[in-house]
C-alpha cells in the first residue's frame, strides 16, 4: 500500500517540483516498470504474458493519472482514483447480476454522495479537468483489474502488459515532443515510480494477495488514499482541508460498508 501511495506522491512531486512534463513522466514510468518486471519474470524462469487489451487499459490509466496530477493534490487524486476503481468493479458486479443488501446499498449511496460532494463547485473543489482525468484513470484501472482476474500468473501478466504499454507510450512521447521537458530530478522521480513503486510494488502486492481473502485485499486498499493524503501533507506541504477529510470519510466508509457486506455473504 505504501508503494501505491508512493506512485501518487512521486508523480505529484515530479510534475510540481521538477521540470518533467506528464507525457515524458508516463513514458519513463512505463518503460522502467517494464524493464524491472521483465527482468523479474525472466529471473523466475517465466515468460511475460498479458494481452494488448489489458495493456491499453494500463496505458490509459497511466497517462490520465499523470496529466491529472498537473492540477490535483496527492490526496485528492488518490481518493478520486480509488473511488473510481471501486465503483467500476462494483458496477461490473451489478451488471453481471450481483445483488446488494440494504446495508451495502446504503454504503454505496454514502460513497457516491461523498464523491459528488467532493466534486461540487466551491473554493476547495478540485479542478474539473484534473478530476475528470483522474476518474478516467480509475475506470481504466478498474477495467485492467477486471480483465486480469484468472489470467494466469499475475506478475508475468503484469510484466507483459507493461512491456506492451511502454510500446503504446512511444506515440504519446512523439506527439508531445514539441512540449517535452525533462530534467535530472524529474527523470529520477519517474524512474523510481516505474521501477520501484510500480514494478516492484506490483510484484510485492501480487505475492501478498496469495495469502489474503478477496474482501481483506479490498479492505486493506482503503488505506491508500489516507496514506497518500498524509504523505502529501508531510512531504509536499499540501493542505488537508475539512472538505477533503469529510468526503474521504464518506467515500472510504461507504466502500468499507459494501466490502463488509460482501464478507458476511461469503
């Protein structure tokens, strides 16, 4: 979870406190993550797997994520991302016939109400363009997660998808070449985001998943927006507004309510 929170903090740090542009950050992140995961999979005697559909979802997530952090704080971005991921996966379950009890329905309404309250116009509302981009990133990550269920060894699949996504990042980098900016600090943050918090972070997460119940794995992810917000305050001097705190309680509390209902059913 620290690695997932680190992705938001590193991206925000790079885009706000160095000279790198979001397209270059995305390209470096995807490429360095692909190299680390490919090396890890080959060291284990496996071959990268994955498919182009999942790679496209991964690329959309990473690109929208980077551009969103041009205007969003780390905590707000992580909250929007996490809320969109969970909403996408819950929505897919409902579409496939999953039924929610009254308590789960109340939790879903609470979470959606918190998300709407966060996005309502006001002095402390996040910028609309950044918020929409991060919501799109969350939907893309939710799609990526759904496509990855039962797709084989998750580390090998992720390695193959990162390799393909790094190829998709080449046209983005070329299209953004007239506006490209890269400095040493930004390059280092992007490399760290790709190689450490993405590549190694995902490998550690998929290893940990083997010992976690599905509802436990969903529950532990509730810590990511909180860790990110605290990191933003401590490391980036970002304000923790009352609006963000209350909306976080509503969104994360509502999702926790839904997850608790799923655990009771199982």
